[in-house]
């Protein structure tokens, strides 16, 4: 998956997340970028459902991250409120990312810091295209998602 995909609804955006989730394994992390309201959490929600998460999946903007029980635990982080990741406590991400989880990171500035904990398996960029339409660019990288 590398070409831009289009979504006409939140359900389609969730389905794109679910499609990517089929390729993920423990230790993978997916970087999810896009402006406010673009559908980052909607995409992650679809992936989480496909990975077996039954809890309500919401944006962790005010908590930095959430960890959901699933056959492989899933972490969902939102780093919007983090200025410079390299200036934060090195253990900030240790509870969320690692070889036993699949992670999704919204606002993934500081990628070098993230790779200390997990393999970047994919990069996702979601952009508004008018109304409920979104353009989703999905780039599978060097993780196990192949």
C-alpha cells in the first residue's frame, strides 16, 4: 500500500485502518499524521477493532496514551501536546511501545525517539478533501507489516 486512497465516510476510514491492521505484528508502530479533525482517531479505531480491541477507542489527547487489551495489546498515543519528544523523560513511551504491543502514534514528531521502542511499520497521512471525504496516504515501511 503506497498509493493515496480515498474515503467518503468515517466507516470507510475505519475500514482502511482495519486493512492495515491485518499486516501488523507485535513490536510494530504506525505513525498517523494529519491536521486536527482529519480522521486520525477514526483510522486508529478501525485498526483497533480489527486487532480485537472491544473497548471504546477515543483520542488520548489529554492523557498522552491509552493501552487496550487485545490478543496483542494495542497502544494509542497522541503526542500533540508534547513539544520536543527528545526533551521528555525517556521512559514516557516505555509503558506504551515495545516488542509486546502494536502501537499507533498520532502527531508523531520525534520519530527517532519512537524507534527506540518499536519498529515503524507504516506511516499514514490523512488529509481533508471536502465534507466527509479524506485522502489517506499509506506507506508500509521496514517493520513487519509487509
